[in-house]
C-alpha cells in the first residue's frame, strides 16, 4: 500500500510533489529532488512530471548525465511532451554536446512552436557556439511571447555586447534588472559596458550595488578600485584594494595595485 505524506503550512496542506515544487522554486534543489523522488515512488503525481522535476534538479546540481537518464524514463511515459525534450537539450548543453542539444531543442519547437522556453534555450545554444546574430533572433522570439523574462534580457544584452552594440546591451541589462531586482549580473554587466564607454562614475554606481549584495566578491571590488583609479581618485582605489586583501591576503593584483599607489603617494 502506498503511503501519503503531507506537510501543513498555515491552513494549506501540501503533498510531497507540492513540497518539492515549493523547494525547487526557492532554489533548494537537493531537498526538492528528495520530495519529487518520494512523490514518484508513492505515485502522488504524474510520474513523468516527477521525473522531469527530478531531472531539472539534477541539471541545477551539475549532474546532467543523471538528468538525461531520468528524462529518458519520462519520455517513455510522455514521448511528445516538449518540456522533456527541451530539458534534454538543456542537459546536453551543460555537457557541451551541442549536436544532441540542438536536435532535442528543435524537436521541442516542432511540438510546441509557441513555447518561449524553447526559443530561449535555442538562443543559449547559438550563444554558446558564438553565432551571436542567430542567438539574438531566438532570444527576441522568446521575448515576443513573454517580454518580462529577466534572464533572456540578460543574455540578449550579452549578445549585443559581443556584437559591439553597447547601447542595445545597456537597454537589455536595464530591462533584466527591471524585471528582476535580484539580477545583479545585469548590474555588473551594465557597469562593465559603462566602464568601456569611460563613464566611470556611472559604472561605480552599478558596481557598488553589486558590492552591497555580495561584499566578498573580489572581482567587483577590483572593478571598483579600477574605476576609481581611472577617475584619479587614488584614495578610494586604495580603499577597495585593501578590502580585497582583507578577503584574500595573497591577491597578487591587489598587492601590485597597492604597491603602485603607495609609490605614487610617496612621489
């Protein structure tokens, strides 16, 4: 006899699958996998759905080969479900198997031509293979279906950056952050575009926001030091370099920077 497990949250009773869904949405992939696996064993939900989520957890955990095995099981149950097909494409992308990745992504788009996720991952494929013009087209097709996709705007901004269109890149990074205020990669990338345009004060504003989110990111600390150095504000540059050394005492770049700045101060 199958045993049902439930978790009470306030007045809401969540079964195992729903618990897994909640954990997955919050980025707890190991815990979510365990719930989906129990739901699968206890047949609480559609087995293909459980296997699909289990595979997605494994993709996030860096176990793409295990994900493929789970997806193959799911495809025996639902052979034309586009989500299983494009998740196989995702897993193959993680394994840098681009031939298989594109094959499964194309199968998914044939089954579901209006699925923005499929267009997004085909865009990822072409970005990874450095065919930026085609990547741009697929990201834009994905956004035509759902314009409020932060990650797609982020990737499209990177594509524009690689194509040399810094103005469009800035627009996309702004949209990525607009639709997700936790998308600090968009701010960091925006800072680098502004830095390349010699808009150092504006770049600093972006880097400072990233720093506030993650004060131990030495790369961002270095970006701040570099931007202040370009503004000839050597005291501020020194401050940020010292913050790097507080985290990584042997950081060669910071040590060289401080040595050069101290020499200037003596002169």
